[in-house]
C-alpha cells in the first residue's frame, strides 16, 4: 500500500470529470486500498474521491464511522467503496459545514439533500443499493461532486458569508 498525493485547490485537474470504471480487477482493488489509506491518513478524513489523487475514474470511498461526534439525524453505514455511483433520489434540504482534503485552508456552508438513495458497485463489481441521511448523505454528495469536477467551493451560496478560514485543522469531517 502507498499514500497518494492529494491535489490541492486551485489545481485545474480538480475540475476534470472522471470516467466510469470498466474493469474490476486486482489493480483496481490495489488502487482502492491506496486511496483508503490516503483518506485515513488525512486529518479527520471521512471521504475521498479518485480524482483528488489524479486518477480520473468514478471511484469514491466514504466512511464517517470514525467521527467523534456524529451530527444528529445521520445514518452510519460504515465503510463504503462506491464505484460508478449513481444518485437516484434526493429528499429534503439542509445547510451544513463541509471541509475537503483538497481545500485544506477553508470550510464552507453548503446546501445538500438531507437524504439520498443511490446505487454503486463495490470493488468486486457487485452492484449495491444504499440510502444515506444527514452527514453521511452529505459526504456521499460531496464525493460524487468530485467525480464531475465540482468542489464545495462551487456550491457556496456566497463566498462572502459561507466561506470560513480554518483555525484548527482537526475539527470536522474532511471529504
Ligand atoms: Zn472533497
């Protein structure tokens, strides 16, 4: 396993859209293991997307189970390897604070669906269905955005009122 280098804003590659995974082989699983190790090495990492390490394939990992204080109303599925994820249902709206491993100096308030239903393949190619709520749903939406070249910065209602310079790094979940 190996730690991968995380691209940081404003690296233009973070705007690149990622391609679907076609082949579920040992090379893919090796990459997923490296991606997971990289996520867990980051301060408070609860999610990561392949394009954040310069691999433009539709692969994300979300695991909020290590958060010290899980926001109320949040589901907690544990470790999810989501390959070619497709969100099929959005319900409710909630403003919440987000951070990102690729935007280390800031957090921001972003409106997300309170609950999402989605399907994705695991690292063996088996299709699975998920329903997530609260902070976990937020993390999934944040990571899915990375696959389309979107950062939370692109979703702020106002950079003036919704963007915050980070004082203490290890505070919130990072995705
Ligand atoms: Zn992110």
